[in-house]
C-alpha cells in the first residue's frame, strides 16, 4: 500500500470513530421516490455477528466475459461503477488494500446492525409499503447454525422480519428437517422449481408440483407484488442427493414462464419479482429468455453489484441485481408503480458498516441468547493468524491453504482436495483463530474427511469436471462456487478451452509432473457420494492449527 493512500485512510479514521449512531447511514435513499420498497438480503451464511470479508481479487471467466461487470475486480470495478478509491465503499466492494482498510473501517454486517437499517427504512417508508426478501443460504455457515440445525437463523430472520425466502444450503439439513423448520419460520418459503419425484408423488398421492408454493402475492400499499421463488437448481448435484431423495430440481424455465404468464394474464400483480438463488450468470440468461419478469433479486455467486444490470427481452426489460454475501449489504429497491406496472425503480446496495450503525438491542439480546450455551466452545483459541486469511478467489484462498495443509499432514496424503466454497469470513493478521472461526469455514452436515488412492488420470478428470462447472459456455451448466482447491499439486487452467483440455501442467509440490498411471494418496472432505467415515474436517483443522501453534 502506498504512503499517500495509507494517509488517506488515517485521515478518515477519526470521523469514522466519532459517528457511531445514525451517521453513516444518512446515505440510505430517503423516502422521496416511488410507492413501494423491496429490501433484499442473500447468502448471509449464518453470520449473526459482524465480520471481515475480503471480496475476490481474481474472478476468472471466459474471454468474452472478462470485461463484463460481473467479472470486474479491484480498480477496474471501481472505475466501472464510479466508486472513489480509498473510500469505505471501495473497501466494501473490493479487495484493494484490504488489511489496512479493514483496520480503519472495521467489520461489516451483523444481524443487529441489519435490523437497525431495516427498521429505519420501514419507519421512513411505512411498514405497509415495504417487503423484506431473503435469497437463501441463511441457515448454514456457522457453528450455532449447524448445532441448532438452522433454528438459530430462523429465529433471527423472524425477528428481522423476513417476509419471504427461497433456499440452497438450507436443504443440506435434509427434506424432513427443512419442512419441520419451516413450521417455525414466520415468512413464506417459495420455490417454483422443486417438485416431487414421480415415485414420491405416486406413493403420497400428492400433486407432483406441490412441494412449496411457487409464488406469493404481497400487497404493499396500493401495489401488488408477485414474488416467485427460484431455489438453487443443482442442489442434489452439488450436495449429497440422499438429503432430498424425493424432490426433483432444475431451472424449470418453461414452468417459470407459465407462472409469469398466469400472473400477468390474470392481472394478479402489478410487478413480478424473481427471488433467485441461481447465480448471476444463470439469472442473466434467464432474464433474456423469460418475458414479463420485472426484477430478479439474485444470489448464490456472492456478487455485490452497486447497480442493476438491465436485460432487454423483446419489448420488456428485466433489472437483475445481486446483493453480495455475509450480511455485508442490504439491497434497497424503491419502486414507482402505477397503472398496473413498474414504471421505474431506484436501487441502492447499502454497505452495512458495523462501526457506523447502532446495533438493534432486541436483536442483540436474541443473538446473545443463541450463543450463550455454546460460548466457551466458540471462543476456544486454536491459533493466531500470521497473515490475512480469506477464502474467496477463483482458484485458491489462504484459509483454503490451511485446510489443505491440515488434510495432508493429519491424513498422511500426498495431495489434498477442498471444495471451492465461497462462504467463510476473513481474518486479519494477528487475529486469534478461535474454534468458531474454524467452524465458519467448515460447518456443513457432511464434514467427514476421506483418504483414497487415485490415479493421475482420475485426478485430472476431477479437475476438468470442476472447471466445466465454472467455465462452460452455456451459463445454465455453471453451478457456481469456485475451483476445487488442491494441496501438494499445482496446475494450469485455461477457461476458454474445450472440456477435457482446460487442465494441464499438473505437478506435485516437489515439481515432479503428475503421472497418468501412477496412483497417489489423496485426502479431502465434503464428498457428495456415499457417506465417508473420516473425522470431521473442523476437528482435523482445529487439531492441526493447535499443533502448529504449540
């Protein structure tokens, strides 16, 4: 970081420290536009407390997408969206000078701080004129969420006032627990693209499309808003299918168009919104193919877009947004609705700086109550960070490296694999790594580690399959997530090549080329196949870090 930029951060520090209450949220759009407001959160991954979260410095893509807004990072992102360098928004939206900026601007998110913002906006616009929507990945990503099976987050979302949600990681608790949990949830759970399998429908004599409500109609002031749910379409591929054996999935494009047509032809609503967990690339393609959608509120890929992307489709247009992750942002859409249609909108993706927003006392009380039974275990120190630890980047994050090293060391493997999950807060150098921080990177319902023998050919095939999920030319075949992480093995990836030709130059840690026929000991976790019997990855990682710090 250069001296001039560092001094610019220091110059801002006193102002930030002294404006803790209402200042800092004065730039939330005032209630001077439109007649209905949508509030959007997504991909909070069960982070009840404020966090640091480093946005990616690398978002690899096909050549034709490299200058697209969704793939810009760093300075190119700031230039495109007109964000001032070294500002608090620059810190919120990019990785630039992350450690120095984080120490000045502090942590972001936290449900108590989100609650303050939501209440302020609802009070300004009138509670009857607002709707709070959650794009999913709310019940998973922390120790307390795993240990309570998502119930902690349901209680927090109820108190926050979520009106409707869709899902993704929620389904990894299993279909029976999902349905039980939804009895506790006070909002609506919607998903037009999940149906019973034919066998399950036959056995239950239920309608094959009757798992969840496909959409809800909400009256906001004088406006009627239709919200259609679009759950993550690849759930039984990205996670063990045994969790949801009776449900079938997909994008269900024709089904979605039928719902949109039904709403429009029946004049059920003035505005049609898709609450989506597809991922941004899929949403953009969907917007170009579905007529009649006004807005897509997107999630899954954790993209934080300061302004919507507008997709033209015949005579209609669709605003496509994405509200980031980990509670860092609150999407605010003020709608101008009249004559039975959406005439215009104003959008603000509001960064949630914990130092600038007074936490809501009622939500703080709930969070303390949730954490109290687990506090001693959560706060158990296991190590100290000697560098910035982060996860999000296309190919590798430094926290991923710790997990990979732990798998190799503890399980005696030559090579280690770790999934390219995009969730998990960042830790600054010198910060204590607690057991809670370990769980924030690994808290899933299938955490067991494994060690198996694979040939070089098999290893290359695994990497090629993952690369195709990221870089397939058809967005409908991109399942989100980042590239599988590898320990003890380096490789070159060429996104623009055809399937089977993207991965090359595979070499072991000592520089020896990977041999196609030779077999190697490989350790990993989060297997989507048959259940494995190894120790949970969070215990493996905690033991490794404790040993390293002794």
